[in-house]
C-alpha cells in the first residue's frame, strides 16, 4: 500500500511539473508583432508557442544554430500581424550537387 501511494505521488508530481514546463513557454501568437520580435531579440534563442498546441524554436542570429544548420527567415502570426517576421529558425543545410 505504501508503494502504491509513493508511486501515485511520483506520478502526480511528474504530471504537475510537466504542465508547469509546458506553461513556461512564451506564447508569441498572443503578443503584438513588435513585442514578439523584441522578445526573440532579447532571448537570443527561444522555444515559444506559435499557437494553442504548436511551438517552434526561434533564434536572433545564426550563432544559435548547430554547425549543420543555417538560419532561415521565420514568419508567424501574432495578435496584430498575420506575417510577422520573427528573425530566424534553424534549418538543415541543403546538400550540394555531389550528395554531400
């Protein structure tokens, strides 16, 4: 019985911590375009909600991308702009013509 309660407590704690972590992401889609742009610039690299059930990572500069990635312009819908440019997201580099 004690083991059951301990397991239930651990599961409940994990559930609460998981929901707190999910809520910790900023919701760029609820911000104005200028607020979202300033937020990404200030953070440098951020994982943010782009909708009620979607999220993406944005960066202010290519230095936040892995070596195998390059920065590409990113656009999201914000509270006041359907095509707000939010600096960049990191994307895989295209292969060259030799398949490398």
